[in-house]
């Protein structure tokens, strides 16, 4: 990256070290994504339909591509050092405006174009900052500059398509045709973006710190799970309502399911995948980082959001004084609740296959059970459907604790040994830094 060159009074951009962890500014930047996930869930839950779910998926995919590009930049430069935070704050403001305008991105094509235009302009600002910053940090690497230029057509096409989606539909007389063209342009954006990752390939890229890469994506997954918790309290219409036993029970069950989703990834699969990425080198490491994290984390998060929307609808039914917990939940709430869980576990299986090259029969079993339980849940009262989903998710946790006991303990022992070795190495480095060498430590000339 050219070393630590001076960058004015703010200081230079600082490169990522091989053993780097996520810095505080990166977590601060992620707060905008908390808001973005919340907006997507709110806008979709307000009017659940097939087309609304398509729009939510398209918006989430475009937002996620921003995150992938952002994570690529963060693999090369510390976002909280030197002049970089100034650029990142501008990107945060633009991304916040992008999230605010998302509910209007697919509004009536004959209405105001302000919302769609704000989406497009905000996207241009965010991607432009990432492009300029990454181009700067690879300025001393001709190979990486060539690889970066391969992404230029994707950036240009995405911007043109989003601007076209904002400007063309209002010019079309037939509102249905205008909506179809707008949706088609958004679909084209997503196809161009995610196809580019495979077309460009892994040549010229590198994952400097596997620890940093996995931690970044694990944190964004936790943010999505956190949005599910927020959705339970805010979207579930529990705030400002009298505390009732059914409402408290439903909220508690929702938190338990969210915790079970956390456990399904972070108890074994996530830590083991981190070690696998550490062990990989060169192009296989980049390919694993792209496939398992940049691509598969998107449907993982989509599953969480789908679960959150269905969960909200069920909580609304339970907390509605005119409804009552004995009534069934009509509409798509239960299918979305169970469908989100099935999506999450299915993608987790794919993630495990891609990183560890193993398959857990327990995960396949829980998908089969959830699929079989879906029609049963549709005939149960609201609280009963939520209890059924909770029992299935908790049962997975209990079964895997029993059948995977040895593997889990072996993994934890390996992680403990790794952390202990890393801490000892850091302590030795700090000792040399302070001039406190061990007596048998050779003197470096």
C-alpha cells in the first residue's frame, strides 16, 4: 500500500496487517446497516405481498453489494486511521440517505422521482468513495490496479441502471408496464453485480487477514440477528401496550429462536470456518472468502429478515386486543416465519459444505422437520405456531450438543491453543518493544 506516507495533518492511510482485528470505527460504520436492515423489514412488513418481497430482496441485494465492496476496502486499509474516517463518514451519510429513500425506491412510477433519484445518487456517492479509496491504496501495485479496473464496467453499469430505474418509469404511460421495467432494471443491477464476482475471478486479489475478514462478516450477521431482536420489540407492537402474559411469552419465544439461530452458526460452524480460511492460501482462500462469506451470507441475512417479518405478524396477532391468542394467523405470516428459518438453515448447510466440506445430518433433519411442520403451524393459534417453531429450533441445539460433543470440545481446545499461542507471541513482541528481552532471547543485530 505504499507504507506509511504522510497524509496531511490527519495522517496517512494505514495498511491492514496479516493478524489484524476489526477496529472500532468499522463497528461504528455498521450502525448504518442496522438502520438499513430495520428499514427493509419495516417497509416489507407494512404491506406483505409477493411483489413487496421481491422489492425487499432486490434492495437487500444491492445494499449487500455495497457491504461486500466496503469489506474489500477494509481488507486493505484501516478505516479508523489517518484521513480515511473522514471519507467513511461521508459514505455513512450517503448510505443513511440511501436507507431513508429505500421505501420510495419502488413507489408509484407516476409519482415523485425524488425517492428513486436519492437512492441512485446516494449509491453513486458510496461506491465512488470506495472506488477512490481502493484505487489509492493499490496505487503501488500494478497487478491490483488491473484487477480493480475489471470492476469498472460493473460500477458503471450499476449506476446507469439505477439512474434509468429512477428516470425512465415516470415517462411511461402504462403504470404496470412502468413498474415491470423498473423491476427489470433493478434485477439487472443485481445480476450484473453478483455475476461480476465470478467473471473477474480471484486473480490479483488477496485476503491479508483471515481473522479480520471472518470477523467483519460475523459482526454483520450478528447485526442482522440484532435487528430481529429490535423487530420483536418495535415491529411486534409491544411498546406502549399493557404487559400481558401472552405478549411476554411470545416475545420470549422470539428471543429464544433468535438465540438458536445464533447458536446454529457461531457455536461450531462459524469458528471452524474461520480456521479453514486461515489454513487456505492464495486463490483458494480468496475463492472461499468470496463464495462462503461475500455470497452466502446474503441469503443467511435474508432468512433472518424473512423470519423477522413473519414473527412480527404473529406478535401483532397475539397483542391485538380484538384478536386473541386462540385465533389462527391468516395470510403469509406463518409461511414467512418457517420459510425464513428453513432458508437460514439451508444456507448454513451450504456454508458448511463450502468451508469445511462436511454435512451435518442434524441440519438436514431440522429442515425436513420445519417443512413438515409448516402446514401444521398454519392451523395452530398464533402462539401455538410460534411455540412449534421454537421447539424445533431448540431441539436442534439440544441434539447437536449431545451428538457433536467431541467435535465441539476438540474445536474449542484448538481455538484455545491458537489464542494462547497468539497472546504469547504478542506478549513477546511487546517485551522486545519495551526492551525487556528474555535472558535466553538472542539479540537482533
